[in-house]
C-alpha cells in the first residue's frame, strides 16, 4: 500500500526503509530537503491517492501538534493520521477529536525498537477505532518483528501511547535494578569480576533479559564504566507514568525511585542535602555523638 | 567423577538427576529414606573414594550449619565441601575456616534455575580458592546450561553466594517493575487487554525478558489474576541484599522498595497507616478540607 | 473592615467567627440557609460597600471555579477576590487572569489550622500583587496566630497555594516518619510501652513537634489503635506536590513514599502483588528454595 | 548521690556539669588528663563508694566494649553500669550478660539533646531491670528536662537504645521531609522568599516543630545555603533502624529513602547511574526519541 510519512529522523528514516523493503510505497516528508521525498506537506498530500494514510513521526508536543494542525486542513474525509511519536496519551484524544471534526481518522502508535528496529522490527502498541487500525494493518505488519509478538491493538484512542509509556516506566525500573546490583557488586572486594558475573547471568537465571545482554556489551567496552559520568536523562514517558499512577492512586515505588535517581544524578550538588547538612550543623548531633 | 550430595529435595533431587545424565556418579543422602541412596552421612562419606567432594544442598542457617559440623568430623584432609544452598555470604567465610582447620576445602555456589534447571541447566555463581573450584569443574559443567553462559567463578569464598544474593535482589526489582506496570495498565479503561499488551512486548521491546515470558504464561492461565491473593513472601536474599547495601553505603531504592512492598502485602491491616489515620483524626485535616 | 465570605463549612464558619471577634464585619454566604447571612451571592455583593473584598472558602476545583465565574459577573472594577480554599496553584493564575479582565484583583491564600484555628489562629500563606494583598492585611491579621509567625506573603499569584501545598507534602512525610517508627517499636517485645516512649519524646528530643503531641493524644485515647483501620485518604495537595516535583525534576523520595503508602493502604488486595505472587508461582523459586 | 562517669567529650563533659548542678557528686574519667578527675578507670572505681554506679559515655562499638570489659574486672557484685553511648541495642543484651556474670547490673540509656542538653536537659530512653533503673533515678532526674516529659523506662535491657535508635530514624525522615519541601520551593520562581515561608510555618501549622525552628535559624545565617555542600553523613542509628525493620518485616519507605539520600549525597559520581547511562547508550533510546 501507499503511505505518507512525516519526519525522517533516525526513527522515521529507518522506518521508511523497512516499510519499503516490505514492498510498500512510502512518500516521506522532512524539513531537511536532503532526506525528503517531497518539498512540502502540501505536496505530500497532493501526491498520495485517497483515502490517504499519513504517519506522523516527529517530536511530541509542539512539533506533533503543528503537523496535525496542518494535516487537518490538507487532508480529506476518509483519510487517516497515525501519530507514531512519543506523544502523551492525553494528547491523543484531543488529536482524534480535532481530526474527526474533518472526517479524518486517528490512530496512536507507541513504537519501540531504537537503532535495532530496521533489522529486527519495531514493537508496536496501537490505539484507535477498529476501522482505522485495520486500514494500517499492512504497514504494521511491515514494521513489526517477525513472529507472533511485537504488535498489539491495545484499545481505544490513547491506549497505544499509554501502553508504550508504561513500557518505558517498566524499563526505567529494570535498568535501575541492574544498576543497583552492579554498584553493590563493584563495591565488595570478594567479587573479582563483576563483568563476568553479569555475563554468566545471560543463561539459566531468572533475570536474563535483553537489557542484561546490553549491560554485558557495555561492560565489555568499558569494564568499570570509567569513561562515563553517572548522569542520566529522562524522557517524558517516565514522568508521565508516575503522573498517571498518581491520577489512578496506584503506588509505583520502584518506577518512581528510578525516575528520582535520574533527577538526582543530574544535580551537581543536591539542594535538599544542603538543608540536611544545615540541620545537622544546627543541632550538632553528629559532632556530639563522639564523646571520648 | 564421583560426588556426594546431601539434600535431595526439589533442587537436590533434580540436580542429582542432571549430574547423573552427564555420566557422573552421585551418591545422595537425604533424611527422607525414600529418596536417599545411603542411610546416613557417615555411610555417604564411607562410600566415597578420597579425595572426596560433598555438595551440601539443604536450607540455609541451622540445617546447613549442622551438616557442615558433621562433615567437619567425618571428612579427611584434602576433601572438599560445596555449599550450594542459599546461605548468607557472611556464613561462607566461617564455614571455610571451620573446614580449613581440618584440612578440608570449601566452595560456595549460588544456584539459580528452579524447576527448569533439570532440563535447561542451572546458573552457577561460585566462590572459593582456585584449587578447590577446579576440582569441581566437571560437576559445574554438568549442572550449567549449554553454551558460554551460566557459570562464573565470581571470586573468593563468599563471592558465589554474594553474587547469587544480588541476582535475587535484582530479581525482586524486576518483578516489581512488571507488577507496577501491570497494575497501572489494568486500572485504565482505554486499554482493552493488558494480557495482549504484555504478550506483544515479548519481541522487539527494551523490556523483553524471561520474567516477562513467565508473566504472559501466568496471565494466560488467569487473565486478571483473580484466583491469587496479593501476598508475596520474601526469602533471605532480598533482605541480605539491602543489608549488604547498608553496610557498603550503597543506595538501593528500587530493590528496597520491592522488598518493602512484599512486607506490606502480608499485613492484613497496616499498623503504620493506623497512626496516619489517627493523626488525621486528631487535627481534623481531612474533615475541614470540605467547607461549603 | 468589611468582608464577604463565601462558604461557611467547618473552616469558613470558624473563620467568620474569628474575624468578627477581631472587630471586623463579615457577611457570609453559604448554600445552607441555616448558616448563611444572605440568601444569594448576588445579595452578598449588593450589601457590601465598594471596593469590595470577597473571600472564597469552598472546595477546590468545580465549586471554586463556579463561585469565581459568578463573582466575575457580579463584582466591579477595584474589588478583590481571595481564594482561601485548597485550589491547585496552577488554577490561581487562570483565576487571576479571568478576574483581571473585569478589573478585579485576586489573591490566593493557603490556610492551615484545622479545628484549632478558631482559638489559635490560622497560618496563612498568601500569593498575589502587593496592592491586592495589602488591602487584605487587616483580615490576615485577624486570622493569623498572635506573634511574629503564621503569615507570609510568599510571592506572586499562586505562591500562596504552592507554599501551602508543599506544607502538606512535608506533613505527609512527617506523619509517615512517626508512623514507621511507631510500627517498628510496637513490633519488638523488649519495648514495654510505645505510648510512654512517644510521650517522653515531647521534650528534649530532636523530633519534638506538634504532630508528636497529637500522636500522644491519639495513643492516650487508644493505646494500640485497635479501633482504627489502617486506611488513609489523601487530599489533592500531596499528589500535586509530587507532580510539581516531577515538573521541576526535583527528587522527592520521602514525600512520594508517604503518598504511595496511603494509596496502598486503601487497597483491599494489592493488584501488583498478585503479579508478584503469580511470577513466584511460575518459576517456583520460593518452593525450590527449601530442599532438604 | 555519687556517680562515676567514663568519657568526658562534648556530651559527657556537659552531662557531668548538669548532674553536678543538681547537687550530685560526679567523678569523671577521660583518657584526656586535661578534663579527667582521676588518672585511670582503676582509680575511678577505687574512689567510688559501693554499691557503685558507673555511667559509660564513649563511642559505640570497640571503645564501649573495652570499657565494659575493664569494668567487669574492676567492679563488685551489686554495682551497676549504665551505657549512655550510642550502642546498637543488640550489644546491650551481651553487655548485660557479661556483667551479670560478675553480679553487676546493667542499664542502657539512649540520650538525646546535643549541645542544648546542658541548659535544657537531655531526653532519656532507658532499658533494664526495674531494680537497676531505680538506683539511677536521681541521676535521670538531674539529666532530664524539667516537666513531665523527656524520660521513659522503655522496657527490658536494650529497649532504651532501641527507642533512641527509632528516634533517630524518625529524625532522618523528618529532616528529609523539610529538605524536600525546601528544594521544591527554592526551585519555583513564583515564591519570592522560601526563608520567609519557613519562618511563617513556625506557628499555626501542622508541621511546626523544633527541627523547623532550626531550619529557620540555618536559613537566617545563609538564606540559600550557598556556603554548604549537599553532603550528609549518617550515624549508625539510621542504618540500624532499617536493619531492625528488615528483621521484623516492617516496611520503612520514608526512613529508608532518607538514609539512601544521604548515601547518594556523598558519592562524587554515582556508579549505578553510570550503568544507566551505559544502557541508554547501548539501545540509543534517548537519541532515537527525537526524530524530525
């Protein structure tokens, strides 16, 4: 089938390639003319046969909103828009309503896979009305990994991004789990090689996983991670997961601890620990503890 | 080679079987005569050719201590004892010294694998002196999974159990990660089938793992886990991991949160939340919030 | 001076009384005619001399919004509205803009004090333009406790509710601190009377506080809190504090743990712990731990 | 009455002064001859009339153990030893048994008060047999603050140090509560002066406390704490509190979070966050998030 694809960065560019390899026609648009197949969104829409399907793969928030605003004016009733970016699930319903007012369908797709996606396929979590999702099925088939897994129609509009967001929340806590274990093992003298311990865990253990494989790769490159600073960014999804949990009164202690550990990692000096230090100075508790 | 194996419960029994399949001779002793090959520890030691190797596979603490006490009296200089149970790493050095006083070697082995171990092999994390570990190599080869992983000589005496303990601590936080994500997904209406979301994650995602596969199996048996109570036991390793972290001043927020969640799950009514409720009653904060 | 007061519930009713005792004229309106001085908001506004000051003391969210909507239509340029309810600080700027379009000033006031406020005074955290805040000064003086504390002009519009929100977040973690300590002390046999330990802490210790005094009062009524269930509600401020922290990338581990403990306390059976239990069943880890 | 006091550091020295002011005779021994009343422990014991009471006020662990070892040899049946240092409660039972073998009584006393103790009195949490505790009553009266609070016979041997330990655990979480709130308030632009907000909280609020008063003092000296580094030490009691909680399966999320925050504050670069960073590099998740 024919697909319009807006946004040809690392993700979008590779996705265009994977969909083409599956035999579909992809017309891509990007602000960067070096990678773009057309010169404008207008041209993209013009050159697609109706009913059109346009996949939006641009950063969440403002950029996604402005593409959807523009598409709402360019597309025709019966066309369908897919938001495959990392939009907050709460944006999806707004976008669906905005487009529905023009007779345009909307599907949200959480996409996982990163740099391995081109070869191994992208895991897809999709939300939307059945009729809109079904139109996209050939594209989803092209993008997803081979085999029975890697694709789910998770529910109504927003369910795709919600599922992807929770995926990322889980990812935060899994990474934190390995990281805590690694630091503890590195700290004790009796363990000769933490890297070899991690490597051994790749088979026969309860904690074997793809993330563990990646950890071993990282330790093979730099056994004690001396070249890295202990600073970790966080993307919107981790924060949104905690916010969704608060909205739903669901306790999320491990995922939240993982998010906070990232916040703390980026602080040169912790303001809150300054107040702890100040209070200790005030009551002199630490000083007076040692008497003789 | 020839091995004495003390403790033929679920783990020990299957391990005897796997070692025998690899062509070794295993003489097993258990207090339960139905499964035991010999009638006493004394007979076990008598029937093994020297230098003997005896693998102890009984519960940590008292039971392990009493077997080691007995073996210290029965074995001869040059023999080797392996503790494959879930002993605390701090016990290992004591056991090593106790046995060394009799000229007996000691190796600690953390064993992972559970009910799948018989077929798939057991992951082994081993601590001890090189000469003692090397004597056991054929047995380790028999027990471990095929391929390059699943076995590590982690370091000095205690390092095997330490590595296994950290493995279990990581396991706690990984399980908690999936559990938190599952509860949040179950809570929102827009997601039609959480089970299908979990299933889809088994390929192409960052969070694919063996534990995720098990989660899907569990949800296939009971989609909303209605037959289970939300009570989770904890074994010593989770607690010891946090204690080791405290000893080493290593922050372990996600693993500790996972341990505490298990503690809380077993309380019918939370004492600490009674005091919270009592305080709220005292200052009437909640009541006065609603004015008009 | 003259004040219109909308909302005469437990908080509003007592505040009317305290302001009157200070010699000011308060005209109160409530939907409940038994406590109301006037029959409608319209009458309230009619009977106040300009420039009017109207204090809104109704539940946050919809009720506050609808009173402000109505006041925007009834009041005149130069009048001032105070929101003394528990509104989210993000609502304040909207309300200020909405009223400013009609030439009406806006002040937000976080109010603490509960049932003790009538006698001891209410702590006030106020946000808004200096000119609007100054008009209210006589009322703030009437409401606040005697002495140098209990009142702050915290900053711009929203700063009052933000400060009160953080106050409540701190309150959550302080209550949790005492509650955790209490449970631990109750758990050990060697401590004969936890109530007497708490009582003794009221002087000479680092942790003496008004909340501790309340805890002793509660334990005096019911030493082991046997009449209470361990269920604790949470108001919006605790949740908003965590959300504000996430927006600002500030780690808030203790306050968030306190919020999550309340969430968990209200769950009959924990869904997430069901998945933990299910995973444990799948790999049989707990069962296979005990061998002999 | 007459008291022997071993250890005349900041705490012991001030305690000697306060007990003397109450009219008792204190014979103090310290390794530092400048402050010591006697030249040796032996002389101290010689010069006390029987039945003697000796208060030990030296650092926990080795120093306390060696003083108790020595006293066990020097004292006579009927004498009583008080350990007023910060010993772990699990040491108390050992010390009680060790001394009981010589007919010597033992009392453990947790002491709070710091540099204010001399003037305001020391809060005392005491454990031991009734007969031994009663002998000390005049000294406890001299040390404690005036009024009905500040002293408790908490229970059996060990209960005094256990109660003091929990006191310190609660202290950690209360300090963390204020610190988290302070950082959040400092972060937002709308709040003009966080110091003034803290000051205002000293009356009429739910969170007023002695620690809050100290926080205001600290902010008065250095409003934004620019002269301090955000590094906080921890003493044994915080760690022991968490360990006691683990032994008793009591969840302690806020206290433990406070302990871990201190651990993290002392790390120049967080090892665990290096692994998080390494994993993010491996799957390139952060890079591929931004597409267009």
